[in-house]
């Protein structure tokens, strides 16, 4: 039971980190596009 919860927490944290990386990459590409357009 506890082990299942631990693995679930790991899966959630990995998914959360992936989501953050995706948002950061989008923000970076968006700012790069704004810099290029100026």
C-alpha cells in the first residue's frame, strides 16, 4: 500500500516536472520570437 503510494508520487512528480519543462520551453520560444520581431 505504502509502496504503491510512493510510486504514484514519483509518477506525479515526473509528470509535473515534464509539464513545467514544457511551459518553460514555450515561454522561452515565445520570448525568442518577440526578440527577433523587434
